[in-house]
C-alpha cells in the first residue's frame, strides 16, 4: 500500500466535526489559560491530551502516516487525532503561516479526512484555524501531464514516466518537497547537490539543487499566477552556475507541466 495510517481513521461529516471540535476547544482554551503562552509545543500537547482523555474522548498522539513508492519511503506524524476523526496540529509561533495550512492539508489528503484544525498557543489569546480539503480524493488522481520543449528527450521521458507512476500512487496536491525528494530517490543518478553561484566574476556562495547529471537539474514548483517569476529565477540560476539545463515541473492543482529550459536558448 502506498499510504498507510497507523490505526483506524473514521470519516465524519461537518456537523460531527463541529461537535467534537467544540469540546476540544473548550479544553484547549483551558490549557492556554492555565499555562499561559510561553511554553513549548510539547507542553501544551501533553496537557491537552491528558484533559481530553479525562473527558472520555479518544485521543491518539503522533499518529504515523507512512507514504511509499517503490524504494522511496517517508513518514509524517499528526500531533493529535481525536475520536479517530479530527486531526489537530499544535503550534507555538508568532503567527500562522501558509506552510502550516499546507502541512495539515497534506495530512488531510493522505488520511482522506475532510477537516482539521491548527492551534497556536503562543499568542495572548489561543488562536485556532480551520483547514479543509476542498478537492476530493478521487479528483486528486484525475491529473494531466503536458510537456513543452521536450521532443525526443530521453531525460524528459524518464521524468514524465516516473512522475506519472508516482502520482498514480499518491495523487496530486501534496507538497512539492515531497515530490522532489521522491523523484530524486527514484530517478537513476539524481541527487541533491550544492552548486556554486557566480555573478560578475564574484563567488557569491552555493545553493542546493536536485541534479540529474553534472550539468542538468530538476526544479519543482506549484504556482498559478507567478510562472514568469519562476522562469526568470531558473534562467538566472543557470546563468550564475555551471549548470546548462533545467527540467521544470510545475503543479497547478491536477494540471502538471514539464518544461525543458536551456541556458543558451
């Protein structure tokens, strides 16, 4: 199985989610009131889990999600799963960031749950934010891959076939970092490498890219309205390094484009 959840998962409707969340939030507010905003995430997790168990709610902590494809494997962990149905991610941050939403959304897609919640204990008042899966699990597997400037290109064909098999197992809308790690592990010769950056004969330092061979690399993004900026970044990176070509994969929901970009074109 490409995706394995440790233990049972129970899908519920929005009304049942709200009932469970209402009770959980009462205990979360108590945790924040009793402890204040300055402890680490683990302290709030310990307190909240104990309070929920005392209230006879089923609570599982660090629920493992294992995702695999051929030789590649990675594990993720849901902070709290209440009643086998409602996932919570606990944070102690100055402000919520889109990456927090993306993290929980990925857990929802992998577990096939529809709704979850972020809790931030760092502020003077407890912050909560709903995160919902807006695309069904079936829709995540209805993807298309189009290629541009890749005619008679064996590397592009290899990338496309590997990506197609991967998405057939996992579906779309997971993190680009996860897809990148998997592709690097699955494509022969690919690896994460540091390359030096030069500008006007000045050595600026180095950056890490996913190299496919000594002069080519793989770039993965998920942009809808800023593709020109990504293209400019790739061309600039090529001009500042010894790299000569880039295979750029861009995810736009279920629509994926593979583009071959050369330094001298």
